[in-house]
């Protein structure tokens, strides 16, 4: 065996391992605001193997929010958004995807079962909104397609889904909003527009100028994404404001 081939046999696996470690690290929660996962007088936080619940301590609204994370993204990366909802009075539950990405139909069925159990266990909530980011949003869209009667609204964040006729939500009767960034490299504005017909005509389309894919959460760089031209804090603030407006508009 030549020296070149020996070097390749050593370097190639190391390069692959290095890439996998980088990939894993990039999906971990990063730069979270201090205290965002700490309970206080306004919000009580409870984390289990299946979910993270952000419970308002007073003046809880009758509308609750279920949130599905992006594929392989550490669920706490969405804690700042969830906490903001809870501080405004909305019980918010981040439901962890099976295997981090729910890759199979059986995993999505498992996720739905967990969601039903969490909804049943919550007290004081009369209606639920389903939301999610990236793959979590894609799963949320399919969930509403199959179980629309269980939800009062759907908010899709950083996704081009639904993008096939089999799961079209064009005839959905509940309010739907889609929030997307102009610099999103994984759910580009052109893709969002291309599949617009699979949402109801009255669906709200919220465009965040300068926002990219990864800044919808607090985690690292994502392959295929573009560089944002606004700060993460600015993108998060606009996302939270749009989501809060959606929830407020559902108040009886």
C-alpha cells in the first residue's frame, strides 16, 4: 500500500468524525439569554424526557401553544421564544421529537400520541395552537392536516411545507400563519411562494427581512443556510411579536 493511500485511510475517517462532531455541536443550544430556563415568579418551567413546559404563574390565557423543534436541534434552543409566550400568559409546551428528528411515520405517530397526552394533562386550556420550526413545522402541517379539529390555529416557522397535494391545507378552516426569513437557505422565499397554494387564501404570510433559518432558534450554523443580515435578537423579537399577535387574535 502506498504512503498516499495510508494517509487517506487515516485522514478520511478523522475528517468524517470531525464533521459529525461539528454537526452535532452546531445543533446544540447556544448563547441562550441568562436565566431563560430558570423558573421565577412569572414562569414555572418543567422539563421531562418528552417535553419542556413553560407555565405562566398568573393570568393564564385559555389558549395554549404546542411547539415542535427543528430536526436534531436541541429543544432548549427554542426556550427564549417559548418563555416569551409564557410571560404573555400562554402556556407553551415544547414537545421533543422522537430520536431528535422523528424520521419515520411511526415516530410521527408517537409524537402525536405524546402531544395528545400533554394536552389532556394541561388544565385551564380551552383551545390549542400548534407551531414548529423547520422539520417541526413540516410535521405540524401534517398533524393539522390529519387532526385539524384538535387545534384552533397553526403557525409554521422557517419551512416551505406543506409542499405536496397529499397534505394540502388549502381547505383548512382554522387560522394559519407562516413566518419566514428572506435569507433562509433551507426554506427560501421562492420555495415558500411556490407552495403558497397549499395554504388557505386567507393564511397570513409574515416575511422577516434579513432573517435566516438558524436564527429562528438559538443554535449554531446550519449547512445550506445563508448569513442573516439582522441579529438573532431582532429576528427572535419579530417572530415572537408575530406569534403573540396570532395568539391574541384567537382570544374569544
